[in-house]
C-alpha cells in the first residue's frame, strides 16, 4: 500500500467539476450519505447550471472560473466533465494539491493520461478513476473465488454491456469531446473488469462498427484479450440494443461463475451463481449500490493518504489497451 506523505485531513470537502446528469443524480446523493465528506463547490462552463445545482445540493460555492473553483474551500475534486476536459482539469487540480477522483476514461489519449499520472505523483496527490463496477459485493466475491483457485485454471471471462443510446446532442456523440462512442464509454468498464478478474492483458484484438446508428462514433465494439497468466477474455458493448442479457460469465477448469442483473441496471437485486465440480450449485441475490461502495473506499483512501483501489495507473493501462484495439480496427 502506497502512502502519500501529507498531513492527514479529518474531513473531505469536495468540489465537483462538471454538472451533468450523473453528478446530479448519482454522485451528489451518494456523497450526501457519507458522514466525513461534504460538497462545498461546483464548477461548470455555464454559471447558471453550477448555481442551480448548488442551490439544489446546498453547496456553498458555484463557479464558471476553474481557478477560482480550485481556490475555494475544497481539498478534493470529482472531475465529472466531458472527456476532453479531464486532462486540463486534473493537471490543474493536482497543481492546487487536491486529491482527485476522475471519471472514465481518464483522458482522450494515453499520452495525456501518462502526464496526468506523473503530475499527480509530483504534487503528492492521489488520483482515482471511477471504475464503479469493481465495487459491487458480487464482483468482489467473484474476485476472491478466482484468487483462491476454487475454479481451477482460468479459461475465459465473458462480459456484455449493451444499451440503447440513440445519437443526439450528448457529448459522447462528438468525437472531439468524447474520443469515441460505445467503446470509449462502456468498453473501458469492460476492459477494467477483465483486468480486475484476469490480471494484466498481453494482447487485445477486436472490431468496432456502426451497425444500427450512423454517427461520428461507434455504436458497437467487441474484443478478445489474452491474459499474461493464461486464459482469455471476451467483451461486447453497444449503444444499439433495446433489450439485452448483460452479464458476467467466468469459466475455469473446475467450475464457473455468473453475475446477472448487474451491468447497466440500477437499484435492482443482482444474482451471483457459482458452479463448482462436485458441489451443489449456489446462488446469491444482493442489492448493492456500486457507487456508494466506491465513494466509501475513496473517502477512506483520501483521508488516510493511501493509494486508492482503482488508481490513475489503472486508467492509463486501460487507455493504452483501448488505443491498441482502435489502431487495429483502423487497419
């Protein structure tokens, strides 16, 4: 566990950069449930939007000047802006000595991501990335089962994240702002989960396409990866499916795990099923707020000045893998 040598703080005072739907409807309500965290400031390119959300949330400050926002009474920042803003906002927040939770993907390019990681280290601030799926109790349990070799030799991991998201004014359909479509938005989560379950990835191949919706960004991507320690991972993501059985399947030599009703759904009970050779099938249902578990983990890390469970380095590795697949798909 890496510790950052800085004076410990007793409470986190948060600032949010980017006042979009997720920040308003997920992050802020989650933060409100933490006793040792409070929301103090909001930043948006549109001052009236920051003011509106400040009044709704009870935050003291609202700004359309990022430097003034960083100078307000905050000691950590949630960067929830469009992808193209992550780079500058994280660099400046690190320079202001704020711990940072950044939305995924970390940046538009891996070169930007690498610089962001380096600048945070130079300024002795912690950088975490919002890969929220790692924190569901079923995912944590599945990770433990794999680690304990209960399934034997890992054979394959299959992940699906399909949703219907028609082209419109959302920044994700502007490639300059987002870097890409379904793959950059949803695929980054799948790559992170593959690494979480299977370890580091030695090779990635796949496809990207516009199968239903024709826009500047992809509405479909699929990939296959090989893990350094053996075994393979598969994923597909899309913006073009109105109904899908999004699930996780992990197969080993001695058994298998599935997690259903977990990806792409909120406030529902997820189902974990475990099959092991010589044992009776086991199933568990649990309702788990992934974001709340992540926020509790981030709060603990930032208060103790300890490396978070999902680091800037994770975001950088995931960026490099995404770029590798994108390069191969352009050939």
